[in-house]
């Protein structure tokens, strides 16, 4: 099983080893996962359709392509997770091997369940922004909360790839999935595609 995941950038790329570790404990046969970063945002409109079709029909075709976008892209393209997934689906067209997924509102929402570790790393006891990380919204997306606690801690500035890796080190992604329905949906797509048991 070959699965290609289209992602926005370096932070999501840092996520891949932790994703593989999570899948290894739940699958009898691991898929070949490949990550394609787009340095800012996953393509949209006709460009996304062309990329997906090429990846599914090229010399070494993938069995599935997953687009993993943030809802918060710095534009007003998406209202929420449902809107983002529907728009990506519409852009690609009726393709049963394409799976749109999102982090609501950005990837850092999936780090917020590990807030006590973030506090230690940042050196500050700022209160967790919400018990429902994916409800932290456009006005102040999760990444801004991380930037703020690191600024308050005055140890160092928050750097997405470096600190996301430190936060996720040794963590069970199912803890984050239980607090983040969009992460759970993404993980369950992978588990289902690879013959595993979805998270309940």
C-alpha cells in the first residue's frame, strides 16, 4: 500500500515519524508513506486535481492520496473543517482514491493536548487555551498560543519544526486524537486504508 500525503510545510513533515510510530503499533503491514510538502499551503482548484491525478496514475502510482491542509491558511478560503474538506473534494472531483483532511485551525491544535509538556518546554505556566483544541480559532489560531507561551517563558522563540518535534517526542497520538476529532478522522482514514482497526 502506497499512500502519499500532501502537506503544507516543515511542521507537518516533522509529524511523519510520529505518525509512522503510531501506525506501527496498530498495523500488521505498514504502508509506504510519502510526504509532499508545499511550503505554505496545499494547492487548490485545478492544480490540486492535476497533482492528485498524476500521483494516482504516474509511473509508480499511489493507492491513495491524502491532502492534509490547515483550515487557517492566511486566507479566507475555508470557514471550518467541513468546508475545507468539501472544497478540496470539489476541486479534485469524484475520485475514490483521494481523501481530504484538515487540522482545525492549524497543525498546532494537535499539539495542545500536551499542554503540560509545552509549559515545561517554554518555561511558563500560561493556562491552556481550551480543553477542545480544535475550537481554538481563526482570531487566534493554536500556533499563536504556542508563540505566546514561548515568548512569555523567555527561554527561546517558538520554532515550529524544532518545538513540534520536542512536544511530540514519546507521546501517544491517540491522546491527541481523543481531544481532536479531525486528527482522529485523519488517523482512522490511514488505519482503514491499511486494514487496521479505527480508533473509537
